């Protein structure tokens, strides 16, 4: 992080929170949670980041992927690491209200008193609803009010019961097609599409995590708390109205300049982006990103590119969104693609070709982006990463040459 970026971070923290150290400590603990999750939920970094951002934004996240892709394991592990109150339920088309929210107290009813013995769903900080889109009309309205208003209504008496819900993690094998479920789907501000592991390196890491470091799966101890989550959420909300002195603008205006044109371009391609998303939901995710990963120039300008894929309603829209991002990034997108190509070449053992591709990245002149200054930080970040790969690869090649010489001798 550069000196100017460090100064920006310090200014924001000082402005929004009198106790700067408490914010830094909460962030450090949540980043430790993210790191631990990535160590045990191998190859699903997109799951982990999306869930962490949803937590800080106090929004809901849905994971859409085939069975057996670590969705429930992630939710359980997150709750353990946060020492959060957790509730899980597997929905079916036959699930009724009493099964999910709690049955009527029969003993009390025998005495002429109607009262419900609420399930732990009303007390949970994190709720995991597996096969969320199997919800039927009998419980649909209650789920909608729980996710949006944080209340549930007893269908027999109309009694309103507040719930402690902070974030709901939904899971499904497929996108809902039933029109009746679209309102429920819309309650999830973060949507992540996953798949089975296909990368050999990731599969090997997953094998090691499961069989060599099995204790990581069963002996998870809390390393943060819901208090840290709440502190970072408040910090994120204050960031939005804080002013960046170097840019002479409040953060919400920087968001407006960077995000709104891209969001509008998605609309032009048929991707539904509501006013509520632009004005309420997406800014919260943008602020959560800055709170968690730092208020730096890089993040201020580029957070939107990392967040846009969460808006996709299906895999087709996800492809459209990625195309919009690629078109917007222009030459920077080409750099990113080259970096991915180099990484794949390294995995395949073609070091010579990988070095050639990395050299192309390193010779890119960032001054060519003078008319698009918002892209410069992203290009510089790619070049820095390419330099790291290049240096490490150079060292490996040199070691191999030494080994070859020693064998010849």
C-alpha cells in the first residue's frame, strides 16, 4: 500500500470512528476468518469473498451450484469461526410453517392459550437455508418478511415476531424458474454461481486439507465475533458519506462516477438492475468492500468490477456482465487475460512461454491510459502481480539450470 493510500485509509478511519484501533482490529479478525475459510473451503474463493461482503453489508447471499460443492460446509464453518448463533434447515416443497418456524404449544392450547414454540430460526445470527427455492407458498411470505424486514408473522394470530437474523445464506442447485419465487430470489443481493473443482492444483489442495489437515474441518475455534461484523458494518455505512481529500469528493459520489455508468450499460443489455439496487443494495456492498479490504485508490476505482458479477440472475447474465466488464476495461482486460494465460502455462510446466507472456505484461506502458485514469490502478496491480510471477519463475529456472549443470558434472 502506497503512502497516499495509507493516508486515505487513516483519514477515513479517523473521520468515521473515534477509536481507529478498534476498527483495525475488527477488520484484522474478519480477514483472518476469510483466510481460514479459504484454507478449508478449497477452490471456492468466490464463495468466501461473497459471503464475507454480504456479512459486512448486512445483506443476504445465495450460492447456486451442483450438489457437493461445499455450500453447507462453508456456512457451518463461518458460523463457528464467528461464534455466531446458527440455524440450518433443508427445505422441500412439503415444508410447512410449523416445521421451519416452530410448532404450536399443544399443552398451552389445551388450556385455551394459543402460543407458538418458536424454533431457533428467530434467534440465529446466520441462517442457512438449503434448497431455498423449494419454498412453497405456505412459508414464502414469511421468508420474504424475515429477509427484508427481519420479522416473521404467525399466520394464525398475525403476531409479529422480530428475528435476530443478520445474514441469510441460501443454497440451491439451480436458478428458480417459478414466477412466485422471483421476489424471494430478489432478496439476495449477492448471487454466486459455482461449479465442481476442475483445477488439478485446487483438487490436490482440497485432498490435503481433507486428509492431511483433517483437524481443520472439525476443530474450528472462533477467531472473530458478530460484534466485529457489526462494527465493520457501521464503519462501512459511514464510509459512504466520508470525503476523500485527495479526490475532493465523498465516497458516494466516487461510487456514482464509477458504478452507475456500468450499471446503466447492463440495463441496456437486458440485465435487470433496479433503482433499489443502484441506490441502496449496491452502495452497501461497495462500502463493505472498502471497509473490509481498505479505502485505497485501487479499491475505490476498481471495487465495482469485482462486485458486478454478484448481480447476475443466471449464468447467461453472468457472461453478459463479464463481457461488459471486459469492454469497459479494454486494454486492462487484455492484460488480465494474459496474466491468466501465463498462470496456466506455469501450471502446465511451459516456463519458457510463460516468461514470454509475462514480459509482454511488464512492458505495458500505463501512461497509455492517461485518458482513462480510473483504469491505471488496476493495470498497475496486474503488472505488480506479473512481476512477482516473473521473479519467482526466473528463480525457479535458474535453480533448474544449476541442477542440470551439477548433473552433467
